[in-house]
C-alpha cells in the first residue's frame, strides 16, 4: 500500500527531505515505517531522535512508545516532527 510521510522541524533537517511516498505491506505499523526510515537513512541511526519525535496520524499525535500499536492504511498521511523548538 502507498503512504505519504512528511517531516517537520529537526527531523526534516536530519532527513534532508520534506516528504516521501513509500510502499508498505498491508499489515504494517507506524513503528515499521520508522524502522524502515532508520535502515534507509543512516543519519537517523546512532542518534536518540526517536525519543524526541512525535508522529501524527489520523489527527492524533503519538509518542514513540505508541507507534507499534498503530496500523497504517492505504494512502495514509504520516507526519514526524520533533519535540525540540527554538525560540
């Protein structure tokens, strides 16, 4: 199934991308998406970015410890954004 993933804030800076369109099996979770990103984009590895990142899916903001419980669907739009902000 196709999904759209958008990045904001610090996560966007690390990724060097604003948005990706990806394909995942029908039984995938939000955690699967993040794991794929970590494998594909080595700049996410070795950093504690996951703990500083929220995901937004279906109008809900989710912390990293909830991602494994959330299934994604066809044409899902997922947003990853950092908890860090400048001022």
